[in-house]
């Protein structure tokens, strides 16, 4: 009988399949169903700093007379933050009372200054771990790569100083030296790194001549980038790695585990196929393990990472190198 237990978020999980932060994990009824489907953990919908400031701006737009008064600005800033935080704290407490899997709080930061307070309160509410959903699109030409990277390290350092529960991070691939950043981040004392964030992406409608949103959900082929970097970094990181984006079935989940991931986070497939997709992925992993005579995930995790004599396959970059001599 295959044992699907693994370790991520600094916690023992009964399954490597984790429900990623999304609108579905902000709903208590859906969280119950996610646990019943066999998820190893649930990452609650992120507490977004951006949403708080959008709400504040909307409030000020309705009360324009307050915009020029610094005292009222501070007051509404405080009130709106407290309202959002209290709702989130309630969600953590309710989820903890309803499910028997780890409940991970998620904070999405665009600044590193105020989130220590939030992190402490999320811990006090009973969260089993905290995921820092960190991202900067490096489009500000006035900032160099060092300034962008400093934001990540400062945020992690500040949060680790005020909480005792495990802290993990979810990052994007937008770094000039991605491997070095992952390696250095893994040595900060965090309990894990998830590769990679999937952002809103703009598209262009050529008929209307306007910007539109690209596909909200990931496709099955989007797993290739996190697969490559999981395979490269899993043997070299000082903390466990999880993979996310494009994981829609057991086959892809197994690929990530073989590359060295300790867990996979899924979201799009839960909307496209329903929460039962978690059960299907677990069942598929277990069947494959039984067929291959693997008793536990540790028996095969990382078997096809870069360390296992597969450096050329992971690091080959030139398309023409691979297809040379085939008429291209």
C-alpha cells in the first residue's frame, strides 16, 4: 500500500497534493470539501496588500473631503486593515475547527514594511504555517536587480523574527540569477519555497484595439518551467521545494516529485474539473507507486533531478542544439 505522506511547510502532510491559494480556499464550505478529497494541506486565499489599498482608495473617492486630512487617512487606513485582518482571522479559526489537515495562511506582499504585524496575528489565530506570496515584476527601470532582491530577503527576515510557526515563500521566476536567489533564500531559515507564482497576464484584442486579460487558468503544458527549476534546485536548496502551475493530473504531479519536489500545489484544475481532482491525483500517484513497487514518496523523490546524472537535460537551452541535423 503506497504511503503518500511527505513533508512541506515544515509540517507532515498525508499527501503531496496541496490546494493552492485561490478564491476557492477563501470559502469554508470549499475548504471542507478540499480536506475530504484528501489534500495534504490547504493554503488559504491570500490576504492581499493591494486589495486593502484599493479598498482604501475607493473609500476616499466616495469621501473626497477626507483626502486632505491626514488624521482621517490614517484612521480609514487602520479601520480597513483591521476589517480585512479580522475576516481572515475568522476564516483561519473556522477552518482549523472544521478540518484535520494543516491550514496555511497566505500573505501577498508588495511592500516589506507592515506584514510583520499581520504575520504575528495570523499565527495567533492558529495558522499552522504562513506562505509569503512574494512578487515583483521587474519593470521599474530605476531599480537594479539587487534592489528587487533585497525586498524578498528583508520581508522574510522581518517575518521570521516575529513568528515561530513555519514560514514558506512562493516566488516568481523573474530574477536575473534565479538559481542563486533560490539557493540564498533557502538558507534564510524558511521551511520551503514554491516554484512558481502564476500572475495575471495581459493580452491584446487586435479587433477592438484594447488590452484584455489572458487565460486565468493554467494549461497542462505550463508545468515545464517549474519542472526544470525544481529539477535543478531541489538537490541544491537548503529547504524543501514545492511545484505549482500546470499541474492538472497525477502524471504531472509525479514528474514534479521525480524532479525533487516535496509537494505540488494545485488550483486551476480544481475549477476546471472540481475538487474531486485532488482524489484523482492521489489515486493516480498511489497506483503508479504500487506498480513501480515504491512504498513511500521518499523512495523516488528526486530520482530524476539534476543531481542524478541529468545535468545536460536540465541545462540544455538551445533549441537548435537538440534538433541539429534534422533539417531545421
